[in-house]
C-alpha cells in the first residue's frame, strides 16, 4: 500500500558521502579499466574493501584497499590481491563481485565471489585471516549462480548461504544449507522478484547479512528493465534471527537508486551495486559501499536504527 510517510523515510535514509566517488581507475597503482562492486569488512581497526577490478581485456580480479576512517586516504594493494587461478577451469574468465563475512567458529573471514568461465558464473569460496593468503575451497553450487554470502554462524548445526541461481531465466534469491561448507542442500527460495515493482526483473543479495536484535538485515539489489536499459537499485529485507529462511519484512520502496552523475554515467549506466557494509556501533552509522555505473567505488551513510525503523514500517513479505 502507498504510504507517503514511509516513502519519505525511504528517500531520506541514505546520504551520499560528499567525496564520492571514493575510488576511481585513476586512484589505482596499476592500469585498470574500472574499479567497482566492493565487499567490506573491519580488520585491525581499519575498514577493508575488496574491490572488483576490471583489466583492459575485460577480465576481473579482486584487490584490497584499506582506510582508517572508511572514507578517505585509501591504501590500495600495489598488485592484484586475489587473481584467477589459471589452473582452475571455472576461473578462466576472472573473479567478480565478492562478499565478506567473519566466520565466528573458524575465526577467519569467508570470501564468496563469482568465478567466471565459458561454463557460466559460479559462486566460489575462499577463507582468509589477513587478506594476504587465501585458502580456496572451490565452487559451491552449479551455474548459473551469483550474489552469494554465508552467514557468520551455523543454524542448528548447518552453515547457510544466500545466493542467486538463474532458474527458467528467472532471477530470485535462494537460501541453501551445508554441514561442512562443501556439500549444499535443502535449497529454498527466499526473496522473489515482485511483479510491477522496481525489483520486478531480478533480485540478488547486496551485502553480507547484518545481525540486529530484530533479525538479519539484508540489502539486496533489484532490477527493472526499461526501454532505455536496466536500472539497478537497492532495497532492504529482514530475516528471522534463528530461522533465516523466514522473511519478516521487505521494503516496498528502494532505499538507494542511481541519481548522482557518477551513478548514471559509466561503463554500465544507472547502476548502484553494493557488495559490503560496515556498521559503526558507537555512532549508530552504517556505511554502504557500492559500485557506481560499473566504473567507480562510492559510499552512502545511514543510521542503522533508521534503517530498522523504516523496515519495521514495511509490510510483511
Ligand atoms: C550484474 C553483475 C554486476 C554488475 C551489474 C550491472 O549482473 O554482473 O557485476 O555490476 O550486472 O552491470
């Protein structure tokens, strides 16, 4: 149902950082075509972004950038941090769109990313403590699959993965379970595209799941195809804390859409594509890191409590 007060809240949640875009190909220590779709984590009191970097062949790899305040003075690795392993066939066309989550049990970070090859995109998993050395655990589910992240802990003994397979040409978000991070099953549809809405053609997870007292807060991207091309926007959902296959709330409105010139113009215009968020509990702030127009990295800031209040005013899914 249309509600002006809720619509105003959705519109006002995020403020773009005035120094946007925070990183562009010109910031890079080596030649690149585009830097975009960053995953985010906190490590040693710094904000760490793992950024998709597209080279001049059109293939991507992942590179780390670190900053003390999460906004300025980014220290970018002088070489690619995680490159396609040419001996592994599913990575031959590069690595794309990472997400990072801290695994409490392993005391390590899990990085899920898209491995691309002639076989189609698959989700792969790597584990790391320091973002210098990585243990690669291989691909998780068959193609075509993207937009995946683990939860930080198990549910009734099982790990859980949100991901986005393409089924019958449709692009919905699913959740799957595993006892060992290797064998996956109990696949369930989670968040479906919504006819007629801004997210009617595709949906996919944006950032890592964020734990709150009310439930797991999810950012997801939603796509509408128009006569001028696709528009990628960002919405919110809330999952039950102990049963994350249950969707409690879903935003009727998008909370971030392409408006700034760097979001509208680039290699792929009209795209905002977040892959990571960092919550600063002391200030109740949430920094949402996103790729803008498949070309640069940007950040928008909201209050976590405002996001939750807005979500709770949205209908049940
Ligand atoms: C999606 C992904 C993203 C990209 C977006 C817009 O399918 O491939 O990496 O940012 O399209 O081009």
